[in-house]
């Protein structure tokens, strides 16, 4: 089984923490949509197994008009066989969602919605340069349910500037009231060259310290699991049977093709990626230029397996190592002894454990 990722690199404005590739200018949209179709045709044989998931991410896919969205969806459906596709997700921001638009998305074929709420505190939303209000956030979930979405995920962020435990717990309570199937909780991280990075360097804002960040992570773990959500990946919680199948594919190293500017693809032996520039992407597609590619060595495959598995509830499977990486088994077993005392805090220490176990 395999997956398709489609990158829609348009956002109305840039959030201060974001380092995903996106632009506020929408002039290139017609040419971009045509390039997406061309890329799908050029690379349709990349996937050797039936498509199980499709994911529209960004950027903000829901800034596209219905006509544009329909065009992309229909073009991809005519290139790929989607008859075995179980999960079709679209990322959305609350301010773009209306009952009509949601009903359209549902009819088009999306059966999972991932809404970027981030916080229910107005001050946080302003500080992050988000465009939506708290009311729009809760209303978007209500409307999505009304339009038949029964697999809704929301994103929340902790470790925000000025965020204390009381505010964070307040956000978790509001999230629980929405009774959605899936909640992703991310720590705000400082990525280089983002507006947040510049503000911190200029002394205009600061993030809570590491101890507070860990306390907020642990609070989410405690509160959400107590309320029926399973902590199945370091940043993800779900109700029974509502894991993100698409995102789980990344952690399980299942093949996927990424279409669009900055999108990555993986087929177990190599990684490929498109340029993080709409103009260059369109030019590459129109001239048939090769995508950039990296062939993975056994050592790289082993390291990726360790790193990705430690992000998940299931962890590392020794039978997988014995089967796929027998040459590294003795290294793994030797290193495992060194990290055994860290295992009770595996979520928090996963990076440190991974470094010990990797080659
Ligand atoms: S809406 Fe999403 S992709 Fe766009 S700038 Fe904000 S975080 Fe980045």
C-alpha cells in the first residue's frame, strides 16, 4: 500500500513560527495546478502498490476555490487508481471553512479533516499571527460535523510565549469539549530564519524553559489519555481506530509520492524532493527535469527506522531489525543496554535514545 501527498503552497499570511514552504502571493495558481497534473502523469509509475491514502497539505489547501480544488482532485483521480483509497485528508484553517465549502469537500471525496486551531486564547492567536478567532475555531468543528465529517483532527500548540499550565490546560479542556476523533499537540519550536526566531533574537519574545515545556507535554499526555485518547505517536492522540493512516505511513516507512513544490517522496530505496520554489518547480515539470534524489544506504535506512519507530507507541521491533538489518543487530543490542534506564521516559528522551541506538 502507498500514499500520495499533495502540497498546496499558498497561505493568506505567514504564521510567525512557520518554516513550511508557502507564499502569500496567489498569482501562480493556474500554472501550479497544471504542473501538479503534469507531475502526476510524469511520475505515476513511482508507486508500485495500490494507493491507500491521499493527503492535501500545505500551506493552506483550503485557500483554493472550489473550482481549483475540484480540478486538482479530478485530475489526480484520473491519473491514479484511488479505488482502494481509505483515507483522504485535507488540512484546513478555521477562517476558510463555511458549511458550503465543507459540504463541497465531503462530496468531492475528502473523508478526514485536519484543522489548524493551535490555541483557543485570542492573545496566542494574535501573537502567532493566525487569522482566525476562537469562535471560528469551534464553529469550524461544529460545521464539519454537521456536514458529515466523522474523522476530524485538530492541531494544538504548547510551549507558546507566556503560556503557563493554567492556559494550556484550558486549551486542552476546550479541545475535549469539541469531542473530535484526533488531536495533534505540538511544541512550538524555534526554527531558524522564521519571524519567531528573529523576535527571540531581538529580545521581543521568549519561549517557556525546557522544564515548563516538559510539564506541558506531560499534562497533555495525562489529560488526553484519561479522556479516552490514545497517545500513539509523540505528537498525536486519537480515539480508538482513528489514527492518521497517512501520517502513520511515514513512521512505518511505507512508500509515498509527494507532488508539488517542496514535496518529498520515498520508496524504501530512495528519497526524492522537489524544489522549494513554485517557479522552479513549474519550470522543472515543464522541462521534464529530474527531481533531486538520494539513494539510501543500509546504515541510513537503519537510522531512519530507529528514529521514526521511537516516535511511535509501538517503538522498535527487534524482529524488524533481525530481518532487515541483521548486520547491525549486535550494535543495537549493545547500545540498548546503555539506554535501558531512559526507557521509562521514552517520549521525552526519544531523541537522546535514538542517537545512542543509531550508527
Ligand atoms: S497557515 Fe500553516 S502553512 Fe501557512 S504559514 Fe501558518 S503554519 Fe505555515
